[in-house]
């Protein structure tokens, strides 16, 4: 089952920022837009989450971030499907004029970590890719949410 809803954005504040406020936080009047999706883990839904992300970025006039954001979503959701212990997965994406934030929540309290993998390995590079693409990335204090942020280019497209 997949449930889609608009991400909550409390007035004057960003949604959960892992108990910290990075440099360049939006002003109280910055428009924040977003969505959340909850779904049961399935490899087939990784593609659907990429498509849903691209659709929203198009609506928000942020197509310049589409390739990077959909790749990050693909890697983070795949990690949640593979390592989330079968628990429901949550994808949350929101953006203001400065930043696009992608959060993926799963049932595994073990925090995601960068791994060194050999050149012959067929997997294990997801977080390395996310770290290379993102302005910043991290894991929530409880280990269940892995997130990254991308800088929004001026002009969006």
C-alpha cells in the first residue's frame, strides 16, 4: 500500500532538521513545498519513487535537480528496501528557494554508513554516490532516517 500526502510544514519553521539548523536556513517567509509517501518495501517501488520525485520537481519548476534528486532517491530507497528489516518505508521530500531535502525512513535503527567497496563489487556504492552528489547528508539520531540536501540553483530550471 502506498500513501501520498503533502509534507507538513509548520509556519515559520522547517520540518524536522535532525535537531540542528544548517547555515543558510530559509527565512520565516520562504515558501516550502513538499510531499511524503509511505509504502511497504518492494524493489518495484524504487522506480515509482523516482517517477513521483521527478513529477513533483517538474511541478515545482526544479527540473535542474531532477537527475541528481532521482538518483539520490533511488539509492536511499533501495537501501531502505534492502536493509529496513521489512518495515514500512517513508519518503519525504521538501524544498524552499535554497535547498531540496530528501529523507528516507525505514525500520532499521542501525545508521547508514559509507562503505569502502572493491572495484568488482556490484553493490555498496549508494551512499558514496549520495555523498558525492549532495550538499550534505546524514542520519537522524535514532538511525532510522537517512537524508541528503541539494542546493537549489537560482532560477530552478
